[in-house]
C-alpha cells in the first residue's frame, strides 16, 4: 500500500525545499514517518563508478542497494513509474506521508509555493490538483486555503485534515 503523497510545486527559488525541510520536523513531532521525493531536471550521479553497487547496476541488476551500519541507498531503474504516487508505492511503504518536490505535471494533490518577489505567475492551476497555496500573494487562488511560508503548524494541520477527509 502506498503512503499518501503531497506534491509541492513552484518555480525555481520559490522556497519549496526550505518549506519541506521545515515541515518535516513539524510532522515528525506529531509521530509521523515522513519520506521525501525530489524531482531533478538535470542528470545527477547516483552511484560511484567502479564501486560494487555501480558494478551490479551496470551488469544488469534492476535494483542495487548499498547498506551501511547507519544508512542505505537504493539505485533502481526508473524507465517507468516516475510519478510520485508510483514511486511511493514502489519504494516508500514504511512512510506515513510523502512530501514530493517538483512533479508539476504528475497527478496528485499539490501545494504551490509562490513568492511575490519572484514576479512569476503560479505554476499550476486548480485543475492540475492544486489544493492549497503557501504564499505571500493572498490574491492568488483566493478560493484555496493559503498559508504563509512560516505557518508550518497550520500547513501540517491542513495536510492531516485533508488525509482524514480522503
């Protein structure tokens, strides 16, 4: 079973990462196991060339996991199932809630992070699954719940209430 996923969208430098980073402790203090998924638009080196796990992947393994005494890293083929709901179902079953960053075009409930200082319009529309806005622009989507970028408790309450209603 997949944990519930909330997708945080917005333009570059809008504060998505910072908001999620600050929201995680708010949710974990409430007893939730939080997982995150970050969508990168550029190529990132996930494994070190020549190391054992890299060698396994290059030999054809669909998944390769590196396990240390304090952490683990999974490298898996991602030719399909790149949407956050599918990724959460496939890899994040231990989590109570998943906060995904990016994935503007993926289905799922979205919270847009929008700051007036960027001078850009919203990235998503309500029809894209937008359920709330974290912003300093109260005139943007006035029909949706609005949260300031500092009101983490209210945003966490909203997410949990949203889950209880779905």
